[in-house]
C-alpha cells in the first residue's frame, strides 16, 4: 500500500495559515463598508449585489479554513441567516433592484440581532461570553454577567441600527444611505467596542482583582 503524503500537523491542504487568515478576515470585513460606499457612485446595483455575495461567503470560508469546515460549523440559525443574505445578494445581482440593495443592511442587522439574541435564550453562554472565552477560558461570575449585559447592548444596537437603515432605504437619498451604512454605522460600532473595553478594564477586571486580593 502506498503511503499517504505527509502533511504538517493541524493543517489541511490549501488552508490559509493563521496570520494570513486573520489578515484576510480583517480585509474582508473592511471591504463591506467600501462596497456600500461604492454603491453611492456606481449606478448599477447588480455589480454591488455580486460583490456582496462574494464577500459574504469569502468571509465565512476564510473564517472556517475550508468549505467543508464551513458547512460543518454552521448552526441552523447561521444557515438561515446565510441563506437570507445570499438570497438577497443574488436577487440584487439578478434584478438590479435599487430597493433590495438599500434593504441589504437591514437584513444584515436583522441577522446579527437574531444571532446575538438567540444566545440569550438558549440556556448557554451569551454571544459575547463565547468571544471572551476564546481569549480567557476561565471567567468570573461578574465577568459572565458583564458579557450578558454587553450582548443585550449589542442586540439593542442592531435593532436600532436596522430601523435607521430601513428608514434611509425607504426615504433617504442614496448618498445618505451610503454614508450612514458605510461610515456612520461603523463609527458607532467602534464607539461601542471602545466603550466596552474601557468599562471592562475599569470596573469588571479591577473588581475581580480586588476580590482575589481580599480572598488571598
């Protein structure tokens, strides 16, 4: 029997290395607002729809490492969100509908809201707790409560952001729609992230450290 060709442990054929994958993920995430801003100047929605469809699945493929790994990791809810966004992107590409293009950020926010909110009711860790445990597996009860509250804040943000996106899609100009969804909304996301980091370090981590010192 012929021996199978040797491979480096933990790597599959054609898989991106971890640093390259992380860089690709960052670039693909930055590409989304660029595509939305491009819609301000590009008059044909079909091209934007194709770009959105490609970005959607490239982000998921890069994050999973391979198509097989991607499909295996998608939950039922993630499948639903991916299917809705894929269908919307494909419909934009096929029909060239300006309205569908404008509503795409609404679908994105609805999908994010559903993904985050589901973790608050399924009896498991909240979405932010899952992210936190990737970097620090052991969390204090205070930190767990904090991650749950932060998940609730993100749910509120996605709901409000989706409502603003819907209002601009239906009543705003293309420039207003593109600037809000491509620039302003991402500025709000940055403010939320920075605010959470500051709050966590000032209040949550300091309180945990103080409790450990008192218990020692």
